[in-house]
C-alpha cells in the first residue's frame, strides 16, 4: 500500500528577506533578546524565544520603529513564526532591508578628494 498524501507548498503574501539582527522582545512579563532571522511586511521568524504558545501576543522592538505587537503562529524548538498585528509600512520595511538585511548593498561612499594628501 502506498501513501499518496502530499504536502502543498505554503503560499506566502510576500517573499521573506533574510536578517541576522538581534532585537528586543517582550514575552509576557519577560524581556529578552532574540535573533530576527527573516521578515516580510506581515511577519517575522525569530530564534531564541523560550516556550511561546500558539496565538500568544508578543512585542517586538525593531530598529527605528515603535514597539510592534505580533502573534505566535507556529513554534519549533526555539524558533517561532510571528504575524504582525499591523503590517509594516512599505517605507519602514525598505529601510530595514537597506540597513540590516543579509546581502544588502553597502551605502555608496563619496568619491575621494583628489586634492587631499595623506599625512
């Protein structure tokens, strides 16, 4: 007898962007630091949160943003998938990508002054 069950791929609202960014998190009465691993405008994957419950509300402190409420959608070991209560604004998300995403392009540097002499 063969097992013909298949797992359908999950359709995402937006592509995930990779990060390796330490961020603060409030989980019940506990404040801790977690690693932001990837993110979309609608949610994030974090590592380091001890024993969150499905559906539990947490607060994530992202750089340059006010504290952001999110809900635990899944958890495995110390990795959790979060859905933001409110999507990040496009401008805020683009700034996070520009400043913190893995593989981001470095900011352009001004050209060297040809008249300046090294000491």
